[in-house]
C-alpha cells in the first residue's frame, strides 16, 4: 500500500506566475484535501475533493482552484502568484468525504514566490 | 467560524520532564484530532477523541477531551528528544464544512 505522494517537493516561482501542484492519494482513498501551511503556523484548509467534486472550501480566493481525476489523484492550481503564497502545500487523502475519516498527509510541496 | 487556540506556542524542556499542551475553542467539536509534524514532513495523526471526558493513552502520551467537547489536552510523561516536533490539534467545523487546525505548539526536548 503506497502512501500519499506529492510533486514537486520544492518549487520557486515569481510573482504573477501560475503553478500546478500534484498529489497522488493513498491506495483505495477517494477523497483529497489541500492545505496551505505558512512558516510557523498550522495548516489552513483550502478545499476538499470527493469523487471528483469539490466538497468544502476554506477562505481562499478563486485563483486557488483544484481538480480531482478518476483515479482520485488531484491537482492544486494557483494563478497570479503573490509573495504571500509562499508556503508548504499539503495534501491529505481519506476514504469518504466528511470529517469522520482519518486523513493521511503527504510530505508537502514547498513553494517560494519571489 | 470555529477557532482552535493552542498553548503554549513554544516549549523547550529537558529530557525526563513532563508537559501539557492545551487546545481550546469557544465552540463544540464532534471530535478532535492530535497530530505531530516534523520538519519537511506532513502531519501524522496521533489520536482522535470523540466522547466528552474521554481519555486516551498512547505510550507516554495521554490525550483528554473536555466534558463539553470544547477543549482537549495532550500530556507527555518523561519527554524524550524524539518527542520534539510541532503538535497540532484539529477538528471538523460541521457548520462551514472546513477542517480547522490549531495554532500549533512547537516542542523541543533537550537531551
């Protein structure tokens, strides 16, 4: 059973650019959630995808968008990057949407916006 | 929006000491999770508490959920350097359908 994987591990972009981060969920899991973790803070919920549909969203602007594929892997897209978008982006997979299920986190993608 | 406040924010102790980390909210949570996160890694789930007043033990770690399900605590007995990390509480806000993490407690245990 493979765990949650994310790519790339590190990324450097400049302000105004667009970025796509990828996440492969744990085998058998149909739900992926994305989080942004700024340095020294707890993760902030961006959104959750359950069976390819958005299933809850945090306080992030529309330039943060996502996608879940039929194999339940997921992408996080961020347009018009700002300096404050520099953070660790975590994805977590679980079996079943909602809050009862245990989430398993990937190692994250560290994004630096210059 | 439900918020989870953790205290203390930072803690540096000697090996062998005991410590308690608190997670407080003004709102009721149906369950709370505790995670530990090490540098360069994602959070790893330690425990889920569901019932008010529940106490769960994981080796030297003791977790308690408040009777009113608004607060939780993590007590570590005889801390070891391997306990060093960022401890996070988290819970699902069923009203807004968001998963909320606490502000975090960064623990350093010195040998």
